[in-house]
C-alpha cells in the first residue's frame, strides 16, 4: 500500500528549515535596505540640488514627497494583486532592478523635470518591494513570531536611511550629488539577480498550516473585507499620520541642520546615520519584540505600544527643535528616534493578521498606499510649503518651526492607535484563516 502524497505545506516544512527562513529574512532585509537607500538619499542631497538646479523648498518637497509617492502607491495595488496569485519572488527581483536603474538615472538629470521623471521611475520600481515581502514573511513565520520577523525586515528602513546618509553625505562632499545617485543605484542590479536565484516561493498559508485553496477573491470583495475591519482602518490611518511626521522630518532634517546649525554634508550624514541606523534600528527591533511579548497577554498591545511610544517622544522633540546647540539638538532627538521606530513590526503584524492568506500582499499594499500617500506624499511637501510660508517672518529659521509644527501630528496618530485597540481582538477573530494563537487573548 503506497504512502499518501505529501501536501505542499508538508513538503515546505522539510524544505524551509529555521536556518533557511532566517537566511531568506536576511536577504529581504538587504533588499529593503537598498529600497530605503535609493528612496531617502535624495534628502541628504536636497541642499546641493537646490543650489545647483536653483529650486525652491516647495519644489524640493514635491520631488522628495508626492512625485515619488503617487506612483509608488498607484503601482503598488496592481503589483500586490499580481503577487497574491503569482510569484512574489519574481516581482521583488524585477522591481529591485527597475528602481536601482532609475536611481542611477537621477544622477544624470539636468533640470527639475528630468529629476522628476527619474524619481517617478524610482517610485514605480519600489512599488513591488514591500507588499510581496510582507506576504512572504507571513508565510515563512508563524503569527506568534510575525511582529518580530516583520520588525527585523523593517530594519531596512533605519539601515537604509543610515547608509543613504553616509554614502550620500560623504560622496557628495567629495564627488558631487550626481555621483552619489549613480554609486548607490547600480549595485541593486546585482542584488536583483541574487534574489531571483536564492529565494524560494513558500506555499500560501504555510506558517499557519493552512491548506491554500488557490482561490483569490474579487478586488471589490477584498476591499470590502478589509474596510469592514475597523482595526485595519484605524491602524493604517495611524501609521499614515505617523509616517507623515517621519518622512517630513527625515526628509528635511539634513537641510535644517545645514541652515540652522551650519553643519556640512559629511557631518550631517554621519550624525544622522548614527541616529537612524543605530537608534532607529534598536527602536524597530524593540517594538516588534515587545509587541510579540505583550500580545501573548493581550493582542491590543500591538497597537497600544505604538500609541504610547509616540506620546513619550513629544516633549523631547519640542526641546530638540528649540535647542540652539547642534549637540543638544542631536542628543535630545535620540529618544524621539527610538520611540518613533516602534510601530513597524506591531502594525504590520496587525495588517497581516487581519487579512486572509490570498489577500496578504494586497493588505500590505493597502497599508503602504495609506502610509506613503499620507506620509511620504504629503509629509515632505507639507514641511516645504510651511517653511516657505513662515520664511517672510522667520527667515532662515522657518524650517525649524515648520518641523516642530509637523511633529505635533503624532498626537493625532496616537489617538487612532488607541481607537484600533477597541476592535482589534474582534477583527482578528473574524478572520476565517486565523491561527489558534490569535484566539488566545
């Protein structure tokens, strides 16, 4: 009598060992690091670009914000739908190749419109990175490990910003802003080949031992399902407002330090690299670890942690931006940087936990849509517009107060995190694909 054939999930259990899962997570972290290097390097180069191309703060805010974000979120939805029914690995690899090439092209721009076109290309390419990666990680790691795994993946944010600041600041100092774009862009083409060859596609629902039926809901049904989950809506909106502050501040902090504290590009790049990479990285991991730990008692901690950490950062931020000494400013900004990074892993765990297995990439894309349209799209632009508005009365200090005003939006964000907690347990339990871990608290 022949043995029964193994299911795809059983085959994957033997193939995807704990060591291999960590290996894949490591590769995805490197991809996400490149994602944020190529996305955020523009911020350290804003001042020399402003002087070279003779642009206004509003134009710079448009380039670093809405010009990228509209295409990033616009292409993210169809690419996520494709990822929910086809190879997520292929999508990530192809997207990496596109955004890396377009980053290098930014260094060839001779005017505002050419730089705008190149930034749009970067946005289109990067649209295929995060949502398929969230889905892959959710299939590799069980729910009780997911916030930690997603927070480790999210280390790509602070590490990418760190290397972007270091590379951009020092390369610009000695070779100019054009060379900086080319140097950071081209290595991504090699990484795209590595991803395609080294990462395997897991079965859908593998981490929860769910037998994937291979059926994908219609787009209208997916949107209706996610919209009906109030925890999903409030978590996405809270993270969007959180990112509005984060992108607005990180996009303009180099210019603020140059204008108000007379720091050089290399000096700014080094200090902000340490802040973003080390302090932000520790905050990112701490948020995921604490989320998974305390959620075993009560799953609402996934969003409570994000809201509480934001409120703790407010007083330190006020003193930081009002400080006259650059050393006091940078020292006081350590805690806001640490607490501001807590939300990555816990919020993504909520988004992926609410979604069914065949809509995880789309749920990630919907989250990315809200976070980046509000955050990346409007954050840097709002700072630039407010700075130009305040310039007649505050002159060179207009950016200082624009950043301080924008940071107060974090209080609004915290309110939505607490609203999400009201229905979080109910919405997780309503998922027909839920794992037993989600019914334990």
